[in-house]
């Protein structure tokens, strides 16, 4: 019974998170981000401000593709990868593990339209990516036994962030999460090959 209750609570959390995302995306598209407040999003999603801030740190964070929860999951999965795996392989497999959580989000066509229509959101998106890369640097530094401040873990983390961004911006939501997975695989293959020019 306890397991069923936990499952119900988790489903409710997912439903609330997605309701807030959908409300934020719709309002941002209708009015523009600067004309939308957290209260507006809460009213549209029928939740309190307190509930909103249990899920997101700002109104912009509600529409991000990659939030703090996913960053935490990615870092945890990377830390748990076998120590003998090459770093790029470990990063790739950790991302594979996070994609189901990413795929559970909804409203991708509208969200991609929003990112194109509202360039002011891009700085916020980059902030989220930078925070993820910082988390990965810490895990990679520990995993590789590098001195603090070393270049190599930072380069690996930045390459991973760039691979995901390139795949995501190329992705057509109509292809589903499998289409995104294929692009991510291709991006990591290019990194592993040293970014040599692919055969035409």
C-alpha cells in the first residue's frame, strides 16, 4: 500500500510540474515573457505560489528543457558509471539514462516555437546549461582524479553541453524522443571521432 501511495504522489508531482510548464509556455507565447508573472502561471495552473516554487526557481525555469532536477539526475548517473569506462562513454551513457525523464515532459512543439520567438529566453537557457556543466565538472574531476581547476574536466563538460544543445536545436519534435536520441548519438560519435568532417 505504501508503494502505491508513493507512486500516486510521484504521478501527482509529474502532473503538477507539467501543468505549470504548459501554463507558462502558453502564456509566454500569448503575451511575451516580460508580460507574464509567476502569479499568472499559478492562476492558470490552479496552484499556489508556494507550490510553484517547490518545482521551479523562476518563471523562465518553468519552460526550460533542462531543469535542476535533470541536472541532479545526470550528475548522479555519471558518478555511478563504472570507473573503467572512458569519460566520453560514461557521459554518453549517463545522458542515455536521463533521456526518459526528459522525454516525459510535454509540449515540445510549442516550447521550440517559444525559444525561437523569444530570444530573450536564450540567456536564461544558457545559465541553466552552465549550471549543469559546473555539476559535471565536479563529478568528472573526482572521477578522473584531476587537480581542482583542471582544463580537461571542463572541456569534457562543455563538449557534452554543446553536443546536447546541437542535437536539441536540430531535433524536430515530430520525430519523438527516438529522433532526439539518434541526434545525440550522432553528436557523441562526432566528438569521439575528433570532429572530423563527415563523408558526404
